[in-house]
C-alpha cells in the first residue's frame, strides 16, 4: 500500500464576525462578499375539505376573470384615445425625435426627450 502525503495549508483563517441579525460576511475576492445567515424554517399542516377547495378555485377564477375584464376595458380606452389622437394629427414626441435624428444625425443631441 502506498502512502500519500497531503500538504496542509496552515495559513490562519479569519473567522467571520456575526452581525446582530445572525448573518456573517466573508470576503470572497476583491469584487465579491458572501453573506451567510440563518434561515428559520417552519412547517404547518392544514386539513382541507374538497368542497371548500372547489369553491376556492371557483372564487379565484372569478376574481381573475374580473381583473382581466377590467384590464381589457382600460386597454380599449387607451387604444381609443390613441386612435383619436392620431386621427386629428397629434404626433409622438419620441417618434418625431427619432425621425429628426434619422434625417440629420449630426444635429441630434442624443438627449432624451421627456
């Protein structure tokens, strides 16, 4: 049997200092810090009646559908406003700035238009 010697690095290691939150911090390299913190894990148990779960699912689906309907209504109102503005010749500042930049790039300052 061959015996292999493994060198041991005896460089002293600085122990991470705990913070009040229980977290410790360690420098990994000149760009990186490592945070180690305790995580409390809790477990819970609950009993659910199947009829309750069916009703819960139905309520969630109804609520989702109401929210989607409200968002669709708001979107339709915005689309209507955009169409009305375009119909009377209102222009987009961003589109006009991009158009001006494309037509004469040396005059374009590059500053954002707000």
